[in-house]
């Protein structure tokens, strides 16, 4: 663990702790440059459909078209946690790709939790493959040892949130995605909304003479419940 002072920032339903020296805000590498596909924004559910505290987290299983790489996502120690408890995420894939992990809390607020500022600072400068995930290699976030010595801590708002593992076949470190509408948070269509929004992303090249890339995306989704 780092012995420097730790700063805790609320990340949706999770809190991420990292050394104060690691706080930087690099530009995002992916932006929305095309309109979302027609019908990609489902209507928010009615008030009677809203999740309630204590409800079992829903299960969302992307079809083969949404997960061609066979990405899997697990939350440890489980998908229910009490405020203040530590959590970790395990991700694996059947095909090589670049991993981005985002979290959506019970209010619909979206935050990218991996790669994050600490992992970017600890990586070798210019290493665009730092988040490359290969088949047969389990990725644990945060890593129990090594440079990425941050923690995920369950934190308010309480209720149902979701973690989404996004795998790109092209190098990418950041995704520029909107928050999920609050009325949709904790519902299966929140996952479909995020899948649709991600599919409208294209990768802007670092150099002007390189073409814009339209990556192939894969998704794994896990809902979780945070209680007081």
C-alpha cells in the first residue's frame, strides 16, 4: 500500500481511494461523434417500476451480439454490500481486448473506475496497452498487490447500481459516456441504454493522418445492492 495520504472520492455506489499525488485529469480518448442509433434511448420506467432498497439485484445477460468476446464480470465478495465494506471486481475474456470498467450508482451517475487516475499515473508513460486484457488471464480490480494500491469501498447512495465491463478491440483508455437517467437506474434497460450509448462511440486518432476507428465492443454487466 502507498503510505502517502489517501483521498476518497465518491464513485457512484463505490468510493475509490488513491494517493493525493495521483490526482490528474487526462483528456478522454473516446468521444461521441455520431448521433446515438434510433431507439437507443429507452423511455424511463414509471415510478411503480423503480427498484426499492432490499430488492434483489436484477440480472442482465448481453446477447452474443453485445458480447462477442465472451467477457465475464464478477463482484467479490458478492453483489450485496453494506456501506463501508470493501469490494473488488474480477474480469475475464475469451478474446483479447482493452478493458474499461464503469460504475453507475443508484442515482444514475456514471464514473469510469478503470483505468483511473492512479492506474494511469503508475503505468509507463505512453503505454496504451496498460489495460489490455488477454484470454485466460483474470483481471482483479483493484489489484491486491502492486502499484495500483487503491480500494473500492461501498458508499452512498444506497440502492441498486451496476458495474459494466466494456471491452474494445482497439486501444482505448477512456470512454465519454453520459449518466443514466435517474428514473432508469437499477433497471435492466439501464444496461441496454449504456450498451447503446457505447456503440455510438468512435475512437479519435492521436494523429490527424490516422483514420477514425469504429471499434467492436463487448459488454458484461453486474447489478449490485448497497445497503446502509
